[in-house]
């Protein structure tokens, strides 16, 4: 049975501002060679991956499976390069680098990535993002 999430959580204005900055539909379309339909598909695939990885990363961390954690974060970082998600891209990059060099702030970087993933999920739950991509596609078709 699919998980049903309550997406009506009230957000403080400061939190809402942060979440608006976590996605750029324009950058997503640029990264997809100007193709809004491809950008929407890539963004949808990233959201699915984030949903799975958000549960998996803490499990790998707790189990001390650093090789698998690195592989998971590396894959996520790669996916962020095809979508306009600057905050998540930066957080994935920082954690990937921190794991590779066993940085002392590894746990902080892991928490930053999980926070960025959560913000992206909240944004996608509270935003009709498919409509945003469609509007860009329709605008491109009429020009």
C-alpha cells in the first residue's frame, strides 16, 4: 500500500523561503538541453531516488557501511547534476567529499544532506511542480 503523507503542514515564512530556493525549474530545463518534458522526467526520477535514499542513508550510516554510503551518495550527487536542485547538489557533493577523505565533520555533512533531501520532499509535496514544468514547456512552444 503506498504511503500517504499529510502535505498540509504549516510552515514558518522563513522555512518557506528556504524551500523555494531548493528548486530551480529554469535550471532543470537548461540542464535538460532546453527540453521541459525531459527536465520534468529527470526531476521525477530524482524525487523517487531521494525518497528511497532518505531512508537508506541513515541505515547505512548507523550500520557503518561507509563504502555503500559513498556509492549511494555518489549516485545521488550524479542525479542532482541533471536537475535544478542547487542545495541538494551542494550537500551531496560535500558529503561525498567528506566520506572520501574521512573528514571530521562527516556526521554534520550527512545531516546537512538529509535536511536538504527533506526540504526537497516538502517542496515537492507542497508545489504543483508538474504544472511548473508544463507552463515552461507551453511558453517555449508559443515563442
